[in-house]
């Protein structure tokens, strides 16, 4: 399966988020090769630090689709999910995650030391199977960071 098409959509949502004053993160949920839900980061427009793209997506999908659909779907995130989002993804029953910017790459870009627990580690700690693929179109996804609002 080629992940590029859906990763480009997640990245497009990341750029779209920045145009609204939010951080450059986007996510799409794909079932049977069709995008069934999408979301972008809304941390600043909602004035809520928990409104990450993945969490916005999971809340929408969990409220609109049966658990079986979620279990059969793949979540695409423009950047590797943070621990908060990883737990939400896991508890929603999603077991396939594809992300663009890898944890190690993101950590090197942060001005302060950035500690992370990966989505892979969250699932491992809960003895839950996960198919994860990182680094898909990482360069393109990194390009969205140039639009990151400088005052946030």
C-alpha cells in the first residue's frame, strides 16, 4: 500500500491549520482507501492546548463510526503523535498509524530538549498490536513547519 496520497492530505491539513494561526499538524483517517474523517490542529483558535489534530480526529471519528470501522482504518498524521494523542488513538481502537515527521526529527527542531514517548511505545506498554510507519514524506511534511506561527 502506498501511503503518499493520504500523507499529502494530512500535510495539506497541517498547512491549512497554520493559515488559521494554529500549529502545523494535520490528520486523516482512511478506511478502504477512502478518507472518512480529517482534522487539523486548533490549539490557538480554540484556546485549548489539547486540540491537537489527532485528538480532534479521534473524537470526531469515535462519535461517528462503529468500533469495527475504526479498527479497520489507518490514521495518517503529518507529524508523529504526542503521548496524549497516542493514548487517544489506542483507546479508540485504531491499530494502524502512519506519520510523516519522525519523533527524532521533531525533537531536533525544538528549542528546548524534547522528551517523547512514541505511539509505538504506548501500544507496547498496553500489549496492544500496532502497525506503525514513520517518516513517510518527511521532507514534505517538514516544509509545513515554515508556516508555523512565530508568536505561538
